[in-house]
């Protein structure tokens, strides 16, 4: 043993070896791994963390101690049951140290429940939680179609389950089947089954792949651990959200998983699921034949009852000959009186027409036509004269309006000594304040426009080149005005 002299007279030095931190950490690691190696640890799962790297970190604890545990990404993928907080498990792995934090930890390879009782307790707790959310409510379940055209099956394509389903469908009533292959055991089971259910629901009804009318989620029997993927929450939620009616056929009659509660119908076996999905074709044909025969018998019976009823009512009526004989006799009497009456009417009308025919002659007709022609010519002459008078009155009124327009137009006002002040964009400045804000503006007189700056002096260059070329009038005598190119628009008529 190395001694350190720490007496009052000593120098505090000894011949003990100075270890580095890494050396101490490595020595501890070798001792722990050499002493324990691979171990099985039973305890309750504490906090569970799974970052984006895919590794899983959790704690194993009992009443007195806590051990940190870690499972690497590849080990997590092979686990059939993932640890959850509060779950009692038996973890198998290698005990080692983590020098970065000066602690020891268990590298877990496999995890198994600490007895079926603990796993069933966790399953019951999950069932109650999902039931409280209403996922198992019977009111949410949909009725199965009587005869689906397309059936979607979510199962393993290589097992005996799919062969049993196809064989049973072929025997009962052949239907089109679409298989979505999934893993039915292990870590990949739950996400693949949930993705298959959602994938079938996402198919378009008129797409290249037809949307199934019914779904069957099937798997053969197995232990609780083998069927655990169908107890996962993601699978239960996918089954409850499915818009397509779903039959759960997981395990055998005694096996119960959480998807059975969320499905619209539970089948004890995959073969029974096929029997629930479709009716027996022969039985259906026999039932249709029976219904057809019953319908025919009912129709014949009804016709016979109606025929008997009609015969009974007919006996209460008279004979058709008895009912028609008086009417026929009355018709014959009326027909006998019709011809003599027509002859008398013709004679009467001819006698009334004879005096009128004697009064009508060609000369009288010509005189009538001549008189009417003269009357029509007089009406035409008076109409033409009235039209000319109306047109002359309209011309005169138009001339008066034109004179009034010229009198009231603003150009006549300009000739009387007024002016129009125009700002930018040929806008009219109506107030002193508006004119003060304008840098330059134009003043329009009767003989043209003049540009003015803000100081009051004429602008260096008139804004209207056409106004600069227009000569001033030589006299104030009125004269005929012609419309020029830059003449401002005249004021509209007040009428």
C-alpha cells in the first residue's frame, strides 16, 4: 500500500500512482462488465424517451434504486413489445458504464413482460382509456354491405389466412379481392396495419385501383405477445376512423384484441370473416326463386280477388243493352228530324237573301268604289299637308333652340368680357385658393388662351400652341363663327 505522509513535519508527497480520469473510468468499466456481463433485470419502467435518432432511453426501477437503460435503434426494431411507463418487465442485456456522465447503464437487447398478468393489466388500462374516448361506442359502428363488389384484405400474403379467406369466398360467392400485404407480428406490425387501413380509405372510388366496399383485417392465432401489434393504439384509431366497414378477424375464437372493439364486426376466425362478408350464392339463388314464386302466387291471388269483386259489382248493374236502348231510340228520333229541319233552314235563308240580291248591281258597286276612292284621296292629301306643317314647326323650334344655345353658351359670355381660368390637366380653377396653389395656369379669353405663372406674369411659353396662332378679331361686330380645331366644347342645351 502506498503511504502519503500528511504529518505536520512531512512534505505531503508519497509514491502513490497518479491516475487520470479516463484510467479510473476504464477500470470501473472493466470491473462492472467483467463482474456482471450479460444480466436479466426485473423492474418497473420509468420515464421513456425515444428521440429522432431511433434509440430508446428509459429507466428500470424498484422501491429503492433506479438503473438507466438504453436500446439502440436496431434492437428497438426487433422488439415485439415496447416498454411503457409503469409496465413491469424483464430486460435482458449487458451492464456497462457511460464515462461521459460517470454512471453505469444497461444496454437492453430484449424486453418481455414480467408475467402475463402485468401485460393484461396494461392492456386493460389501454382499453379503458380508448373506450373513454368513445372509439368503441356501438353508435359509431357501420352496417356491412349485403353483397360487396370489392373486398380489401389486410394480412400477410404468405400465410394460410389469405388462402382460407379466398377459398371460402370462392365457395360462397366469388368477389373481387384486393390484398394489402403487412407484417402480422413484430415491431412493424402496428404501423403497417394502420397504414393499410388508411390507405384503403384514401383510394378514390373511380380510381385505377377500385375502393373496397368492405375491409377484413385478419391474422391466425398466437400468444398475447404475437398478437400485441393489434392492441397498439395506432391500429385501434385507424380502425375506428375507417369510413369503409371493417371486420376484425385476428386470432381464434378465444383471442381478443383491441381492434375487435373498434371494428364494425368481429369474426372468431378469418374463415368466419369470409362467411360474414358474403352470402352463399346457392342459398341466395334459392331464396330469390322462393321470393319470386311467392310474389307470383300473391299476384295471382290478388287478380282472382279483384276479378271476383268485379263480377259481384257487375251483377248489381243493368245489362248494357237495357242502358243503351233508350238513348239509341232518342238518337234515331233526332236524326229523323234533322234533315227536314235543314231543308227548311235553307229555304228560309234563300228567301231572306232574294231581296238583297235584287238591290245589288255592278253599277252600284262601281259607284260605291269610286266614292270610297275619292274619300281615300282626300284623306291622303290632308295627311300630307299635316305632315308638312308638323315638319315646318319642328324646323322652326329647332332654330329657336339653336339661337338659345348660342346665346347661353359660355363663348358668348367670354365675348362680353369674362374669362375662364384653367389649371393643370385643363381643370377649371373656381376659387382664389385653388389658383394660389397652382404653379402655372391658363386664362381663356374670347380670342384665345394665355399662360400665366404663379407670380402673375405671363408664362414664357403658352400652354396651347393653337391659341397662339389664332388671330384676334378686328371688330366686335357679330359674325358667323366657324368651329376651330382647338375651340373648347360648347355648353350643352338647357332643354
